[in-house]
C-alpha cells in the first residue's frame, strides 16, 4: 500500500499539540466528540460519528511525549483497517 503524507503547520506549542492528539479529551476537541477506550500504548480507542457502533477503532501503538502519536486502525472501513496513522 502506498504511503500518504500530509504536512500541516500548527501555530501552537508542541506540548499542546501532543495533548490534542494523545488524549481522548484532546481528540474530542477536533475530530469527534464521542470517544471510548484507553489512550495508553496498547489501548484501543473507539471513535463514534453518530451511530451506535464505532466508525473506527484505533490501537494506540506509540506515544512519545511532545514528539509522536501513532495509531493502527483495527476496525472500521475496509480501506482503513491495517492503516497506521502517525502524528
């Protein structure tokens, strides 16, 4: 599968960006408001977009404070499953 890379500039301190990506409350402020699960490495996050079932489930594969957040899609649309998302 091909890599898709996006570079987005954000005018905020690294620590603030990390918190927006590494915590359920942080992600709920910019993606979807309903998130269940464990945001720690090895945990799984369920993302809901208005349906009773999660639209996607991401396993948290890596957290490096103020540097990197990585997820792997383990449930969701076929084209997402197995995809790594790294911030």
